[in-house]
């Protein structure tokens, strides 16, 4: 992640500045020391801000992942219900066609044998059953 590498870089700079300040205590003027100290403090503050941003992003990512899992689960349930409704509708449609055919055959009474195929099912006149 870009912020992690940036944070690592900032920490490295702070450590290097700390070693520089500690290794040459007598040779550095107080103003240079104060500038380095201020810069190190600013970098620590910036590093802390970046860590807070990372935590916020991770929290949001966790929330979004949970939302996505919930939506995927709801979608799966909806698909199952739709499949069930589709099957029931097909069964009802086939039953309605069978009833219409039976009614028509009863009206005609006596005509020749009629065979009809609906969804791989064979129907014939009610007297042949």
C-alpha cells in the first residue's frame, strides 16, 4: 500500500535524524538542533495521521465487505425464489392447458382419439385413461 511505504519512509527519516542529532552533540548549533527536532516532530505527527487514515480505510473496507456479503446472500435468496416461482408458473400453465384440452374433448364427445404432447408429457382423450 502506498501509505504504508510512505509511513516507513517517514519513520526512517526520523530515525536517521535522531542518530545525526545524537552523534554530533557538540558540533551542531542550537538553531539547527531545534529545526531538526521540529522536523522530526512534524514527521511523527504526519506518521500518526497516516496511521489514523489507514485505520479508517480498513474499518470502511470491513463494513463494505459485510454489506457485499449481505447483498450477495439476499441475491441468492431472490434467485431461488424466482426459480421456484418460474417452476410453479410453468406447472400451472401446463395444468391450465390440460384442463382446456379436457374441456374441449368433453365438448366434442366421440371424435377420434387425440394425442397431444406438452413439455414431454403425453395426453390423450379422458376415456383412454
